[in-house]
């Protein structure tokens, strides 16, 4: 938890400001792209753990950043987003924080097609309630980006996350305290935490984790299991964890992004890369329990992994794209394919004339990586 300040607000650490900047950058793209699709008359942002709207050392917060992103998208010259409704729901448990958030947001000047509302209560109760009401009325959730940013490991039921992700065009970015969750699993009196863990994972699958594992490995296993649970949801094919580090380079928590669409993860990685200058996050490979800094110039190691995972069979370009998105720091597989091509390990079946260079997706019928 961040340190408390006499002003009554928490101090934002660099990784907190980086997190908010990631939300802003991503949402600007998300609003711009989805808003230009004629089908989308309404786009929704849910901030499930909204906070007080500011920090002791910064006017920034995720609700304000989300509103600013929508405003910037709407006001971009030529944007044509005036007929889309941008709907914001900010849920916060603490009444004093909600009041402060309301006054911060009210002080801003927002385009007329931005509607916002605050709810005092828990994420589970309020967001769960909205979803239940939609279900009762046989309606769908409009395309929604849900930012789920609790402190620690409570109040984050998998059931609600899964339900948001069950609707087309809905995505989540959630703050997973894998260290905190590991501590709950390894605690002597874990029976006390059982209900919370069942809710967090949506079942008892966490019981398969070995509580005697060293903490770092257990945290990696927690992250891996959570990822698996998300990936098992229907149509949720893009899941990626970003480790957020403290200044000292220790992992603080993971931001886990889940989407039904490859463009979502592509744009999220771009947003992360743009904010990386602070050094406040890194790519997390939960299979080995180690963290890797995003390194877009070093395809060698990742190429070998892709070769091991996908080599030996002809596959469409999309298979390599999905692998690059989900399993590597890369936004597309091209650098890795190029690297393997230099080693004589890549064959391409072209649609028509072979491309002179590179791997233009539209010209590729399928690709074989030799083992
Ligand atoms: C990490 S802070 C949110 C920061 C905010 N997302 C930002 O970036 O500016 C978490 C907030 O969740 C609130 N909270 C704690 N439990 C909650 C729950 N079950 N439902 C909703 N809010 C909760 C806390 O009071 C706190 O303000």
C-alpha cells in the first residue's frame, strides 16, 4: 500500500503514475478505434476500485486519466465521435474518497457526450449488480474497458471479471497482487483465507499450488494459474501480464490484461512500451518465475522459444502472431521470424508472388519453422 500523507491522500510512487499513464494512453486508442466503428453507439469505462481522484503529489488518477483520454479522442481534429456516448462508472468503497472524486471530476470541463457517475460500495456489489441487472433484462454490456485496481488480494471475485469478459468488445486490466495471494496460500491458517481464495480464482483450483514452494516461485505459479483461468474463458484469447516494479527493481504487482481481440493486446503493449522510460514495469515470464525487461532488440532467445513451441508444422500467420502477443514481449512475430529465416529455419507458402522482404501478413498462406 502506498504511504499515507498528512493531506489525507496517498503519495503516488513512480510505478503508480506509470500505471495511470498506461491507462490513459491505451484508452485514448481504445476510444478512438472502437468509437469509429458505426456499430458502437456507446463505450463504457468501469473503474472498479476508483480511489479519491488524486494523490498528495499528483493531480492524476485513473478516473481522471480515463476521462481525459475520452476528451482527447473526441476533440481530435476529424475524429467524428460526437454521436458516441462515453459512459464512465467509478466505484469506490470509501465514502470520503467518492466525495473527493466527485469534486475532482466536477471541476473538469467534459464534452457533452461524456456521462459519468460514481457509486459508493464494493466492486463486487456494484459492478456485479450492474451485470445482474443487464442479465435480468436480457441486455448486453456495451463494449467496456474495466480497470480493476485493488490494493491486495481481496474484493476481486473471478465471477465478476469473467462475466465482464463474456461480452463482445469487453476487456479488463487488473492489478493482481500475486505476492499477497501467495502469502494467503502459504499462511499457516489458510482455512481462514479459503473463501477469499475461492472467490479470487472462481473455484478451488488454487489448492493445486504447493504452499511450501519458495515465495517467488509460488507467486509465479499464482500468476500462471490466474492467466490460465482467464485464457479458459470463451473467446478470451489474449492474456498478458506486465510486472510492475518498484524503483529498487522488486516486483510490486502484475497488471494483467485480457481481451478477445489481438489489436487490444497489440495496442496495450504499445502503451506499455511508450511508458517504459520510467523503468517501472517489465514483461513477466511466469513459466520460469523470472522477470524480463521488455527488450525489442533481442529476438534470439524468444525465437528459440517460438521454434520449440510452434516448429515442425505449417501454420497460418495468425498462429505466430498470437504466440508473439501472448508469450513474448513482441507486438508481432516479425523480428523472431526474420531471425529464424537468417538461420535457414523458415519456409513460407505465399499467396501468389513471394514478398521481396519481410513477412507481410496478407501475402502469407502459411509458415513452417523447421525444428
Ligand atoms: C489502488 S487504489 C485505486 C487507485 C486508482 N485506481 C488510481 O489509479 O487512481 C484502490 C482503491 O480501492 C478502494 N477499495 C478497497 N476495497 C474496495 C472494494 N471492495 N470495492 C471498491 N473499492 C475498494 C480503496 O479505498 C482504494 O481507494
